[in-house]
């Protein structure tokens, strides 16, 4: 835990400075959390909605933060869980087949006015979206955030070996997706 995080936690622990501490949480962690959420839910508007839920949940759950992990680990866990819950709800609401949903992802991304990638980036996102939830999450954390397996293990509460296996399987599935496109 770095000095900045220790300072924020000390502010959060004091009822008189809790709000100020949480403002620092929002300022420091919103952007990296947003991008993690965005890679799971894909659209900017949905990511903003999920982020509001993440911050509300973090605020209301401050007393349950046990301090046996880093604040960032706790926040990532909330963000990932909220994102995956959102995706599951969307799939249940849509009641469409997984193939129909996956096939529409690239087109949806390109149509999103906040998407600044090209067709290749949209195809990569489509390939990632086709992965099971755990593999998708592990791939995003490792590939985009360059997160260490030890940190992922704390966030996802599973072994490093299982995470390494999930990542390598995800990479193989993504490579296969692109081979089939050629």
C-alpha cells in the first residue's frame, strides 16, 4: 500500500474527513475503473451507468472495507462484479442468442460515438466479448491494464495458476477468432 492510499484510507476512517477522502477516491480511481468497466460493458453510456453504481456501492460499503487488501483491489472487485452483473442483466433482458449478441458487438462499437478505434479494434472487442466472463475479465486485466497475476488473484479471489490458464485459453480463443476471419 503506497503513502497516497494510506492517506486516503486515514481520511475515510475519520467520519469528519470521510467525504473528502471519498472525493480523492473518485478523483484517483475513476478513470482506471471506468476503462475496466468499459472493456466489459463496451458502450460509453453503459460504462457511465455502471460507474455510478460502482461509486455508490463503494461509498455505502466503506465500513465493510477490511483493509486486508489494497483500496484499489477492493474498488476493482466492486467494478468488475458490477460490470459482470450488468452484462448478465442485459443478456437476460435481450433474450437473444449468444451468437446474435456477439455478432452485433463490432457494429455496436463502431456506431458508438465515443469509440475511437478502427475496425480491427472493434473486431478485437468482439473476440473478447465472445469469451466467457472470467476469461474476458482476466484477459482485460492482463492485456489492457498489464496487471500482475498476484493482484488479479486478490481482486478475483482465485489462484494465480487458474488465472494464468484462463489468460492463455483466452489468448488462444482470440487468435482462433482472427484466424477464422482470414
